C-alpha cells in the first residue's frame, strides 16, 4: 500500500480530511511542561494520542524540531505514531529541494531516518531535484504549487509560456507538470494554500482527482467552506486540510490535549459539513 492508498484508508476510517500539523513552540507549551528536558516529545505525543482518531494524517514541521535540537524527539514521535496509531500516515514537512547526491540523501533522511510516509518538496530546481523522492513509489511526494504566504505572488504568479503559444501562471505550470509527467508512480500530491481559494479551483481543474494538501486553515485565516467548494474532487475528497496552531494551542492548562482534541473534532465536523 502506497502513501495515497494509506491516506485514503485513514480518511475513510476516521471520516476525516483533517491533518494536524505538529509545529512545537516551547514558549506556547502549558506551564507544567516548562523546563522539562523532553517537553517537545511529551507535548507532541499527547497531541497525537488525543487526536489520532479524528485526523487523516499528522504533519510534523522539520524546522521546528531542528531549531530546538530535537531531531531525536522527531524520530521518536514518528516511531510512536507508527506503533500506537499505525493507520495514520505521517507527512514530514521539510520542503526539500536539491540536486544530485544531496537530493538522494534528503530522500533517505525523510524516508529511512525519520520513516515518514510522505515529504514536502520544492520543485524549482527541476525534476532531477525531486527524482530520488519520486522513485520511492510507496512514499508520498507533496510538491509546493501555490503556497499560502503573501509573498507567493512574487514568483508563483509569473506568467510563463505554455505549449500552445500562450501563457499561464507558474503555479499552474507546476500543477500540470506534476500531474502529467511526474506522477508516474501515482505518489504525488500538491500544496495549495487555503488563503487562495480561486487558485485552488484552477489547480483542481488542471489535476483532476489528485490529492491536494491545503495549509492555512485556522490561524492563517483560510475558510473551510471556500476550500471544500473550490478544492474537493468528484468524490468529495482529494484534500488534506491542515491546521497547526489552532489545534496545538487550543488550551494552555494540564488539559491541553483534551482542548486540542475538541478543536480537531470541531474542525473535522465543519469540513465534513461542506463535503
């Protein structure tokens, strides 16, 4: 079973398109975790255990762990998900993109060291920079397409020539390229931010039923109804809708995990109302 199949099974089992992003920020942790040497792992493990039956996947953000010198916590966290919640895939949000042997090592890092089921990648060095990821047919390759940040327009909206002599925005070219040429193993997905629902609609029209990871719900202001209206596929799915801070920091007391679960359930149910 490859990543896309595992994801579909998890979505069906938990009746959920919600992904919880794991972006640890110790300054926002509950006070009772303050100063504890393993606080990053303990916090993230509690969130995982509280929400595993209401999400379709988890998405740890690599830089949040690495900046804290907590790569070991990330390894143990993924191992915990695999042991305790094996039906829930893990996406490593690392946005890798490089060439040659470096790309091969990045793929080994994501899939062999951290044992992620999928990883986010940057396509702007071209196909050879993501080929080592694409070659892992059982793993997911989630390609940045139209990101949720305001500066995305600086490059992703640039008009580039197409094969029929016209022009289209670069993000549309990326979407079509991935769907048509890079997805031979059926293991690709795209990232399109919730803050750009019109662009999400355009990408959906270009890529058919391909899975789209949609960050930006919650703290970044993305609208659930607009995401579903513009992004769902013909089966009412085809989306991974990600929320991080709104779930992680829903509570600040000893019951923080229960508060996170409540917020995750609320988001899942809201998503399902618009499906």
